[in-house]
C-alpha cells in the first residue's frame, strides 16, 4: 500500500516550521486519541499515522532524508543501495571525536505504563576519495555499541539489591497534573518514566544497565555516491530506554578534494593545459579519466577556454545509473624560459604573422576595433 505524504497527513505545507507541525499534531492527536475514540479502529489507524508523521518531521535528520528521498529515505526497508554487513564485536579503545556529534532525541510513547523512548540516532562522518566514490567500495568502521552489563545483568541495581517501584507515580512512569480544566499526563519527574527507582546503582554501569563498547561494522559504499549523502544502518544507533527501539546510524559521506578533477553532480571537470604550438597546430593529446587515460585530437587553432566534452567519462549516478560526462577546459600555456634560438624563431614567426595581417588573430583584431571605437 502506498504511504501517504507526511505533510499531507499533518495538513501542513512542505516548508512548515516545527511550531506549525507541533500545533497541527496536537490538534490531530487530540481528535484521534484512543482515549477519546474507544474501539474505533479507523481513529486508531489515523492516530498512528499522525504520530508517525510527527515523529519523522520533528526529527531534523529524518525530515531532511524524507524531503530528499521521500518514504524511501526514512523507510527501514530501503537503504539507498548501500548496506551493512554483520558486526564483529570489539572491545577496549576509547571513542573518537566523531561520536561527539550525537543528535536527535528519543520520542516518548503514549499511554499508561513506563515511557518508552527510541534511542538517539548517530552520525559517522566517513571521508573517502573521489575514486572510491565513483567506483564504490567496501570498508569497515568502528562504532559504539552497548552491551548488557555483566555485573547487574541489565537491571542497573547493585548485585544483591533490586530496583523498587517509584512511589511518585506508583510504577506508571507518568503522573497526572491538573492545569485549569485539563488533566495533563506527564512523564514522572522522579523516575523519568521508567516506573522504577534504583536505590543502590550498580558500580560497573552507574545504574544504566548497559556498558558502551566498540564494534566493527562493514559498510558497502555504492558507486556514484556524492558528498553529503547518508547511508543508514537501521538499529545501530543508541539503544532505546525502557524497551524502546534503538536509533539508527547514519554514515555521512565526505569526498576529499581531488588533485585533477572537480565534481559537479555526475559530471567531472578538469583543466587541460596545452602548449601554444599544439593549440595552434592541433594534434593528439592525452587526458586522464577515472578509468585511465584517453587520447583525442584537438583541432588546429584551439583557444584558451575551449571545452571538450568526453561523453560517459563522468560518474555513474548512484540512483539512476546514468553516467555523466568529463569536461576538459583548455588553458593554452605561454612558453617560458626560452633559449636564444627559440626566441629568434618566435621573432621570425611574429614577423611573418604580422605580414598576414589580422587574419591570424581575429580576436585581437576585434578587440582593437572596440578599443578604437571607445576612444573616438
Ligand atoms: Zn551494571
Ligand atoms: Zn515515577
């Protein structure tokens, strides 16, 4: 079944602000809330739909992915052609700065009982070369993972002790507050929604019940990937709380500057210096491409700025499979450090071309005419 557009579900415009989204969500959530529509399947479906749209559009990462790729960008079953292999667990070393950048908070679930939060998403910045981006490659990355604490077996309580039911919320994880005419349900401030209090936290995990470690993930970078694109690894983000689902891991691609080529979408550009005599006489030249050298013939009288397009020598688009072109921009090089003999030949050459008048240098002629008009 085709999914409805998230913006349409919430009845907001595509560029809607977070405030607008929140406002619209609150209105719709009130309307379809199961408490107000008991045994109404249709309302329940609508409520779920509204909730999903809201969660997607208020998570900046997900919203961006959705705006760019539609449902495919946020659907856990479609991964942009890239993929992850199984992780081989690893332990020990400290986490690098790359994980200093942790974003996206968990979103609370509704209803009675402990608040369930989805884990935060993680971003991993992966720097690759243009060649790797063009051809695709497999690599491994080290990412954090969380294991159940061996000491307390995940309870977070010091061995020999037990978590106790929170007295503030009586274990519901939520408290009702009276505000004017409304009764509002809130996450319990004492137990933060878990419904339990740990009187003596486990020393090994500080009461979290889990311990952060490292694991190795295999990442398949698809050919044609571009700067700023992300590959998602579902469920490899931070773990959720109170049994909530884990967040996702996003591998963000950063392509290093290339010595020869500049990339523009699927096309490549390069500057191609050719000698003054080659430009005048024409002839065969060799140009580099990402798949090896190719040669082609520049015509007689080639000028600086002239662009040659080599069809299909660009980069294959990661989605469409269409291959871009390579544009070679000619830069005629003025010869330097000439010997006396070379200078003599050039003077002779200059004398002969001057005799031929303006036909050898139409650009200069046109320019001189304009200058003359300007002064008269
Ligand atoms: Zn522990
Ligand atoms: Zn509580």
